[in-house]
């Protein structure tokens, strides 16, 4: 797998399209950080780490609002072949503030609002709406 972040986002999106309640994704620290942000912003219901050491997985409980997915779209911004970096002033707003942009900064993986508050830029990972 060349892009684990894109894999996470697409698995969640495809599970929503298939009306699944739960999706399993391979474990990594970066994925856990992204899922913590999605949980805090209300795009997923919960997540837990399952399995044993060499083959840990993350079980993501998807969220639906009136039978519609809470997460309606995702886009990977920075890709393995083309990285996108921005300063704190250049962080884009997704859907005029109704969406979410996730960044990888020197202070960890942050949402766009947290990065603006801490006045840090970084690599644009993805945007979610």
C-alpha cells in the first residue's frame, strides 16, 4: 500500500456508500490521529483498536444522521508523489467553514481550526465534508 491515509479515507467513504455500520482498517499511529479528529468533529461515532500485536486493526463505528452518512465526501490533498505544504495564513477553508481540513504539522496532526489557533502550517493531508 503506497498511501495509507488515502486507504483509510476511501475505506470509510465506501463503507458509508454501502450503508455499513462498522469498517475495519489496518492500524497505524497516523490513522489513529486522523480518527481522533474525525471523532471530535462528529464525522464518526467511535473507534477501537482490535486484534493482537502483529496484526492490529482499528474498528471504526460509522455515524449516520437520519439514515444519511455524516461524512459525505473526502479528498486527499497531499499525495506521495506531490506534497502540498502551506503556512498558517494559507490554510484553506473547506466549504466556507462547514467542512474540515486535516494537516500534518510539527505539533502533530491537527484540524484546520486548531492549526490556525496555534498559528502553525504544515502538509495538507485531506479535506472532509
